[in-house]
């Protein structure tokens, strides 16, 4: 079952790359490329396997270096957005189940993140506020620097918007979400085998946390880092240390 889930996960990843590339890379070429890429990401230490996609794409004439770099960059950007959303959502359920809300800290965190995200996609509002702030405190020397940053950011966003259509971006978000939820299903299957009963909110939270910890560029495929982090977190939610270690 775990093997099937792993196949499904990479299938979602390949479809996502196909969507982001506007189908300029054929899916039948992307699927084996994604499998090889995943193999090297897990084999090579310090996340150096990420470079394999560019090398493999060029070697087998699947995509140019420029296109493959852009593809991976935007794919990772989508993954980060989805991962942050799933982590915050699972943390919300996790906190609710364990009744450990502390003075609305989660709500404040969500509001701040929403404001920051809104400022990133609508920078004119952010710069409008900065203009008023500089005018109020009368620091005119920073105005030229602010204008330069504004122009570079707006140029970058124009390129980003040119790459992303709403339809393509929405599909990529959905596929990335399915990819991470497949990992949650993978972890839940291991818990079932070990006869560990854990609430769904905690399960999703622990799974997403394991994915985040496993992304730290240490060792091979996160080995060591992910086991230590997942074991410690499981013990904190009440799982016996021996079972927590076995699961990890």
C-alpha cells in the first residue's frame, strides 16, 4: 500500500509539472523524469539531488536548462504556499483537539501571515503605506531606494503573473495539496499497522511536520533529522517512546 501511495505521490508531482509547463513538456517524458529526480533527491545528501532535474532534463532533451529551472522554481513556490497552509490548518485542528490555545496566538499569527501574503501579491498597497510613513517621519533620503525596490518588485510580479494564469495556478495548488495529502495517507497507513490510535488533526499535523523537517538539507533524504523530529513530536502527544521510534 505504501508503494502504491508513493507511486501516486509522484504521479501528482508529474501532472503538476506538466500543468506548470503549459504542457510544453510532454507528460510521458515528465513521468520517468520525475521518478529519476525523486530517486536522486533521496540518494544524494544536503538536497543536492534537486540539481538532478536540470541535468536529466538536458541530458534526455526533455527541456532546456532555462525552462527546467523556471519549472522547478515555480513548483517549489506552489509547494511552499500549500505546505504553509496545510501546516497552519493542521496546527489549528491539533490545538483544538488538545485544548491548548494560548491567548489567541494562532489567530494573530494567521492574520499577520494573511497581511504579508496580501502585500506580496498587491505591493502597491504596501508601498503606499511606506510612502506615507516616510513622509510622516520626514526621511526623504530613503525615497529613491524605496522607488528602486518598488520597480524591481513590480517587474518581478509582472513576470510571475505572466507565467501563472489563475487556472494553471489553481490546478497546481490542488495537485500539490493532493501530493502532500498522499504523504499523510502514507503515514496513517503506518500508524494503522502499528495499531496506534491518534486523532485526525494530530495525524495531519504530525505528517506535515515530518515533511517540513525532512526538507532540512542535512544528510541523505532527511535520514536522522526526520526520525529525531518525528519521534520527539510523537512522544509529546502521548505516544510511547518505543512506538514513536518504530513509526519514525
